[in-house]
C-alpha cells in the first residue's frame, strides 16, 4: 500500500482530534463571547428543529434557539456607566460574561429617574446636552446581587448597597425598558421581576440612587429556565396569567402538530385547537414548549394537558338575539379545573359593522360565559378594503368596553384569504400596523390567522412577538388617558407601569400622518422609542410625531421619581 494512503487518513484523525479537544476543553473558551456574528450563527444552528419542508426560513428574532445559556444570573463585565468605575457585584453567579452592552450606553438615562444625570460620550441629532452639575462624591456600591427564586415567568433578586439608597430593577430582552417599583431607602434590597418568558435571556440592570442623587447601575444577563412542570393558566385584573404571572398570549388557530415548529420559531406560545386530532395530542406534542387550548366540547380525556378551553368559533353567528347565560351553560357546561374559557366573536358587535340579522342581543350572555374574548375583523381580507385600518383600533376599543374588565384579543390577518387583488394582500407593514393598533386599543393577547404565512410576514410576526414579550408587564396594564389630534389618522394608546409611561402610536393610513399626542401622565418627560431610533420631549403632557404610512412606534418615558 503506498505511504500516502496511510498518511492522509492519519493526518485527518490527528486534526479532528485537535479540533475536538479545542472545542471541548473548558479552558479553551475563556470568557463567553457575544459578538453579533457569532450569536447569529449560533441562533441559525439552533433552529435546526424546524421541519425540512417548503415552509419559510425562520429569522431568529427574540426566540429561544437552543443555544446553551447558563440558567440564572450572570454579571456583565464592564464599567458602571454612572461612575466610570468597576461595579462591585462579586456575589452574582459563578462567572462574568463579556458582552457588548451598547444598550446601556444608548438608553442609560432611562435607568435613573428623579433627575439624576449620566455622563454621555456624545449627543444625538436634535438633542441637547445636559449641563447641570452632577452630585459630588462616589456612587453607592451595589454588591452581593443574588437570585432568591427563579421560575420560567419570574425572578426574585436580592442585593446590598454600601449606603442607604432606593433601588430598582430595569429589564428587557434587548434593552432594559421595564421598571420594577423602587425599594424603600436602605442598604438591603429585594425585588421581583415578572412577566418573563421561559427559556429566554434578559438584559437586567440593578440601579441604586441616594437621597442626594448619586446613582450607580450594575448590569446582568438573566436566563429563565425552560418549562419544567404543569402550568396553571388563570385571569385577573384584565390579564392572562401563567402561574400567577402576567403573560401576553400569541395565538394561532387549528394548527396540526406536524406544523407546530414553524409557529414556535416565530414566538407563538398558545395553540387554540388541533386541526389534525384531539387537543390532548396537541398538548403532548407541545409539552415543555408552548400551551394548548382544548375544545370545550371535547371530553375531558380528549383535552388532557391543555391549560384552558375555547368555545365554538364565531358562536354569535348561530345564536338567537335573546340568548342567555343559562342557555350558554346548558349548551356547553363549564368544566371545573379546565382553565379559562376563550371565545372568538365575529366583528358584528362593533358599532361601525352591520349587526347580525338576528341582532346584537346575544353579546352580554356570551361575554358572561367566557373568560377571555376576542374577534376577527380583517379589513383587507374580510371587508376587502384597502385603507380601513382605523377600524382595527376602534373595534378593539368597543370590545374592551363590552368585556368589562376581562382580557381581550384580536386575530390579525396574515395572508390572502377571501379578497383578491395584490393591493389587498397582507404584508409585513399591514400586519405590524394591525397588531399594534389592536394592542393600543386594549388587547391583552393577539392571534395570527391563518396559521401559515409567507416569509416576509413570518419575519414581521417574529419581530412583533419579540417586542410584545419584552414589554409584557407594561402592555397588560389598564389603559391611561391618551389621545391624538382629531383630524389625524394616528391612533394612540398608553400604559403606566410602576411610573414609566408607554405610548403606542400607529399611523392607521397608507399616507404619511402627523399628530399631536397628548398623554397627561407624561407631564414634561423625555421619551425614546423601543428601537432607540426616535426621541421626543413632552411638554405639558403633549408631543408631536410624524409617521410614515402604517408606521407603528412604541415610545417609552422613564419613571420621573
């Protein structure tokens, strides 16, 4: 046998062994690197579970992609942006993660309510620098940051400060934009962050501010565990709760188990019905990844493992005008222990839609018989209208009023269904606009229909779901007073969460639109959009915007104290 026939295989074995050792040895990796390119490659590799069919490629936006991340708290290495000194937080976790935390530079001012200022390396176009003199003296040190309790939906943290201070936690999937309430002044602190998503990593800032305004921040990554046991679904205070924590369900209807993976990959977490079998089969398929809602007409054994049930789709179509709650309970008796009941209505309850031939008298009974109520309107694919997106917002307002404190949702059209013509096909822009119009109008859950869609719309769904997930605790708060100019196509909704104000502004037309937005709770605070691309300054609770066709923005104002 020629020598080269021996040498080449031997060389391959040696090289493969060396590479394997380099990858496998703990000492070979050093600190965890989180460069954007490496994360994108890892995310793409983590989506290999998706079925190899002609379905769209999946963009890994805001998803748990299978990348191994340590569960719990990891300190982010770097410098305290308030003091330019190393942060004292040796008590957190077992290691330090090297992370390019540009979010902390871009939105640092959000972390410090009460007038504290943070030095900046520059200013954005259209803004001015702050010239006030910062408080003198060293900032309070934040030490011994620890996880007291951690579930897929919440985490309780404790820490100490070197002197008496009030503390908050600010957190989010990309940027810390959700605030806890502040602690009382002191040196020992404990707070809970809620509304989290299972198997997800959050950027988390622990902040401390002394009575004279000296501030510091300590930055972390917090990774929640995957689902590890039965989850209890309930409703309270107008929100859907998972094990008592606020959630914002993202739904699809009647999906088959073999097509679930594509929906999971864009952030769908609730599946209403099994299009190819029983609800219990779907629940088994989803176990540990998402939640199934079973048909309330199925036998209990056929919906084992579901967290809630749903009543007949568009049930109002088939009911008499004098329908009663007793009649609803007689037709589909409540099943103790089966979780909340969901119901999808037609849009005929809406004041600008035609009533059903038999009238609107059935709606009070239907609302009384359910726990979570939604509807479908589909301006493009039901009404065949090119530019009636304002009805998405207005109809949602009507349903919220009808529901009287119960959680509501709306189905968003995701592809062509009934109306022909390219100008009526749903697009990423129409989907995003409709989704945020429904949320601005008070929806505390959202659905996408049908359950299959094209590539571009799939990317838009992933983006919207990601934004919803990072803002969940704020989005499920009751609406606060908000309005826009009477002659404008801009629709607006606002929420207050622990003193932070969130303003959802959507251009409900296909032409550019300007408006003066008034939210009295803002007073004279600065705002920045969730994506960091736009800023505004409220004066007496009002600020001006100009939005591109169908553009949606989420403005955020930090707590004022």
